[in-house]
């Protein structure tokens, strides 16, 4: 009888080997076990979560004997394995060549017979800039951006891209996202397009959105030539035919209701960065910052013309604003009035009329200038009016949450 397919395993035991109590012992993770971990990293697993998962699977005897065969002696083992997984997933060790190969690969794999192929639509290297979006994201944008409940938001971060060369410039990750209460949860953001760029200028941001805008126009009206002399087209197809001698010219109106215009959102949210504010005004409203301030003044003074009310609202994130106010208030005001000062800032944010804004500001000046002499009649009256107005906004969940988060 042949056992183990004819293989024989010899196990050597040395009972004279002892380990100090508390010393971590772990064999090297090799072969199929290492490859299984690599595959999980390629699927998007993080070092912390995967290491915790393997750690929880250790038996009582392994924990009692300080046996770390399944996890390695520290998380550094899993970090090294993840680095190997990253190297294996690279198309080329050279970054420039790898990005070019990725561009061609995605063009073949994503919508290769569509209007907008691939995902990387712009690739440049000096300065480095990559813009990514797909035809599917353009169609999603068209489907929901014009709804009044839709909110566009964009942000930038430097924590995603790591510089490998000491002399390289910082590369930021920009992302434009959309949220809609009937499509996703309130806190869920759907990415539409992103950009990696070394240049942090208004021109760069504007060119990014302009690229997305021009691609939208390509999708909105597609033209194709068909060799035919007689065509039967159903009425529901929304097509226009120009008959020539040997060829027919057909225009497919993918978004016939848009009339080749770029739909604008009701609100676009940002963290108050000037390049985001100015780029949004330029792309969606075709106005500069001075024109925006003039339009805003007409609105709050009840002098708005019809066009003023239909343009995109550039909205600064309330949490960012309140956090910025918290830092200034903590720096200049004593602790006993800081919370009251935060609610005064919230009152200004929730004021929509210019006369009310001036009145609230006047009350705040009277209160804080005379706070050390708080026995005066003027102080007591102003303080009482401010408190009554603040009480009307204390039940607003967004304001309360923003003030609470600013404490952290």
C-alpha cells in the first residue's frame, strides 16, 4: 500500500531548543500561503485589516506558545508582502511607461467601441497631470445633475500619492463627486472624475473640468455615416436625416433635451479653496469672482434679476468653516464665551438677508466689545436679542453637528 502518493516526510525534533517566555516565534511565510496573501492585497485588502483577520484565526495553543507562523512576528511582514503585490501589479517598473501602458490597456478594456473609450482621458508628464473619467460617468452626470436634490462636491488631498523622488513636486489627488438622496445614502459620494496633478493652479482645475465638459458634448451628439440611399427610421429614435447622393448623414441626439449645453448643478460644495470657487464659477456660471459678489449682493438685497437665481450656488462646506472659526475663537476669546461665539458664527451663516446680516453683526459687536462690562443696559438688550435669534437655529441638525465636530 502506497501512502501520501509515494512521498515520505522526515521531521527532525530537537528537544534541547528553548525559547524565552514572551519571545515571538514565526516561520517565514512562503509558497502558496504567501501567494494567497498577495492575491488578497491585489483585491484591495489593507495591511491592518488583513493582519487583524489572520491574528484572530490563531489558536489558543499558538497564542500560548507565542507562535506567529500565520501572521509573522510583526505587521512589517505583511507590509513587505503588500509591497511585493504592488510590484507584481505594475505594468512597468518605470512610472512613465507604466502609465502609458495603463492608458492603452484601459482603452481596450473599457467601452472600446463607445464614444469615450478607456478611463485615462488626459496624460501629460511635464508637469505631471492625469485626468480620468468614463462614458458611464458622463451619462450618470447627465441623468441626475439637474435634479434640485443633487449636490456636486470636489476636494483635493495630498495623502494618496507618495513622492518617491526627493526632488519631485507634490502630487495632489482631485475628485469630483455627486450625491443624490434617491440614488445613494446622504453621506455616500459617487465619483465622476478625478485628476492627479503636480500643478495646483486655477488653469489646471479649469482644464480638468473643461475636458469633462467637452467629452460630454461628444456624447450628447454623435454623428455617423451610413452607406445607403433609402433608410427607414422609427419616429421614436429622435434622429435627423440629411440625404446625399450616395451617403446618408445621421445625427444621434443622445441627450436631445440638453441642446448641446453642459447641465449645471444647483449646488457645488467645496472646502472654500479659492481655486475651486473660481473654477466652478467659470465653468458653470461663466462669471468671475467680482461678478459673483455683485450677483450675491443683488440677491441678499432683494434686487436680483431673473438670471441671478438660476445659476449654480458655490457652497462652502459648513464643517470646514466652523472648524476654522473654532481655531480663531479658541485663540482670541476666553473659554467661558467660546461656545456662545460659535453659535454667533452659525447665526451669521444662517442669515440670508443683507439687512439681517448687518443687524446681527451690530449685535455681536455690542456684546463682545462690552463683554467685560456686562452690567450695561445696551449689553443686556443686545445679548438677549442674540440669544433669542440663536434659539431659532439650535434645532438645525447640520449646524449642531458642525459645531460639535469643531470641538474634536
